[in-house]
């Protein structure tokens, strides 16, 4: 068992992405055939949980949160045949990164960190946070984290 965490598929997209917490990996699956094109192992301590896919500077990127390790992995999709996932960088996101949202207008990745009661804002091209804002998560569940991201993302446009 891979210990499926999150599954991400956007309408019109030809690939499906899964966070496999038990096997510490991310899988890329061709939707039309169900074929697993690539499984990228993130390391012995990794526990991937949430995924978002976005277009940044003309390139498709995959962001994956690792709540236990306090990290967000930024991945690219290679142009090889078949395509593969490749780790570009690892972002430090202490405080339990969970919800992920790409704010297209600001070209920024917004990360909700529930343990730290804050939202971090990253440029996906660098490993340093651009800023953060504090927010109370004390009465929210995981649905609220995602909802909070949707509220905060327009603020940074």
C-alpha cells in the first residue's frame, strides 16, 4: 500500500498526481490509460500530503506539502518520453504546511501552516519565503485551511 494522501487532477489535464505518504513518493499517472508514468521518491523521512499543480513562468510545476517535515517540494515535469517528475527545490515551511494554492496574479505559492497559525508566501523559483501573515486556525479543520487559502490568495494579487 502506498498510503494515498492527496490526489490532484485539474479539468483538461492529461496527468493525475498522487501523494503516497506510506511509500514517501509522488506518482504521475496518465489519465487516458491509468499507466503510472513515474513515481518520484522524496526520501526516507518524507510524508507527502497535499498537492497542487500550476503554471509558473510558462512551465508546469507540482508543489507537494510535507506536514511532518515542515517542507514543500517544488517539482517539474520533464519533456522526456514518458514524462518524469524532477525535484527542483525544497522550501522550508515550518509549522505544518498543509493547504497549497498558487496565486497566479502574484506568481506566488501560498502555503497554510496550521501548527504555526500562519500562511507563508513563496516565489516558487527561490527557496526563501517572500513573506507571511498570521491567521487563527484554532477553530478550523482541514476544510477551513483550504478555505482560508482561497480568502488570502486574492489579497496578495
